[in-house]
C-alpha cells in the first residue's frame, strides 16, 4: 500500500497527493493527518472546547501529552499546541481540546470566535514527555493553575476510566468558579470515586468556603500553594508522583516544596508560559544572518523566531515556548543565548529552537 501511494505521489508531482484528495473531501488524505470538528462547547467564559474526529492516521495520546493543530486564518496556515482533555483512548475516534482565548493569541481567539462543527484542522501525532507512566503509581497528586488544567484533567479522567484504586488529589487554582473548565465533570468523578478528591482554590476572591465537605472542596481568599497547603490536602505528597502545570509562580512553588522535602525526582512539570532570562548589557548587538534565505538584520535582542518574522520570514513554529521543537533550525556559526536559562552556546552546526534562543552578537541561522 505504501509503495502504491509513493507511485501515485510521483505521478501527481508537483503537488502532493493530499492536495488533490482534499478537493474531494478535506479529511480524505493519504499521508497527512487531519481532524474534523464535530462539536463545539463554550460553557466556560473565554474558552472553547472542541471535539475532534481524527482521520485514520490517529494513534491516540498518553494522558498529559499535547497535539499540534494547524489552522488556516486569512489564507495563512498557523499551528499551535494544545493538550487533549479526554482520557487516554488508544486509537479512539474522538479527541477533545479546551482552548483559552488569550489577548494576543491569534489562533486561540480565532477558535473561540469562529470554530464550528464541520471545520477541518491539521493534526499531528501526540507528543511530549509530560504524561502518566505506564505503571500507575500508588498515589497521584495533580496540581494546575488557569489553562494549565488541560493535561492534568486528561490524567484524572484516565485514572477514573481505569477505575484506579490508588489515592488521587486534584488541586486547581483559578480566579473564580466560573473559570474552571469541566467543573461538573470534576465533581462527578470525585463523587463516583471515593479515592479521588478535588480541591479548588480561588486566591483572588474574598474568603469563602463554598463547599468543605464531600469529594469537592472550594476555598477562596489568600489560598496559595505552599508546604502547609500541601500538608493539608495531600500529607502523603512526598510518597506520591506529582504532576504540575500552570503559571510560573505555581511551578516555582511546587519545585521549592519538593526540593526542600528532598523529593524533586517525584515532581513532573509542564510549562505553558515562557519565563525569559534578562538580556545582558551589550548582548543585543551584531547581525543576524538567515543564510538559507539570504536575509540579514540587526540583532535587537528578541528571540530568533521573532527576529526572523520581523525580517519577513515565516519559519515553522508551534508552541513558541520551547516545548514542541517545531521551530528547530541549524545555527551555522556565532553564539546564541537560551532565553530560559541564560546560557550561551556557540558550537557550530547545531540545531536550536528559534523561539527560546536569541542571538548573542553575530550569528548565522540556516533558514
């Protein structure tokens, strides 16, 4: 079958076979994976939940991983990474993602505003190392904040679907109850599984105790992640495997707590925001040469991805946070600074991620 597809691909040159098939039906593809939006939900303010039906190429995901969706907006194809919120389902025929519309998010705002059943998007296989292990641990602590809920929600749903017998605590931080996606589902899972407990915190709200008994507890006012909080909700956290996704302050607090307890190896994190190391004085100098395109520009200190775009180039990218490796290109010469760690590297002919590296003086990038 593969040889036949290769033959037809050769006969249809210069256009790929999928280019012709999509004229018949957008989801009819030989190689490229796509998905059709079959259901759209907007029950949470500022967010949209899409239920997708992938093409036959889909091989499922592991709870906590992400997928790349490709969307055409005004004739330009854009791609972004989102974590499925549904349970692991092997090659199951449906996939669900919840997307929060960010103020500067072109794709997220478009999906929130315009997504509807029948829309077809490009889809890439699930990826990422942030996921549940094949052998489930005896205790699991899930911590999230804001839109970081999506990968850990998939973990909780997966454990519930497997009728997991260990102990699970799900601790989530949000601005208000109305901004917790899939809240009813969380409560239903905790109600059906006595070994699951859901703890919701609203630090920005006045002190409230909306529900302090039963499987779901909600507390507002001054509730931030610290050792005392973990001791209250999961006194056994040092013996558990902990999975955290959320804003940097939440991630930093989790790291410090686990470091102080000597159990850093039990902490697993996924970041969805990029914390930048400060630019050193005099570092934003020199020339950036994009040798693959014959374009050069003065170094302004921004990431290589941003500088390439400012120079009129359109390199491929996905997450813009150093997670998906979609924007990887070869640094032919010169030095670059890792925007997350501040470290400088100058080894020639090395692949680097454009979104999390900035030039440190003159540099040649092969794009």
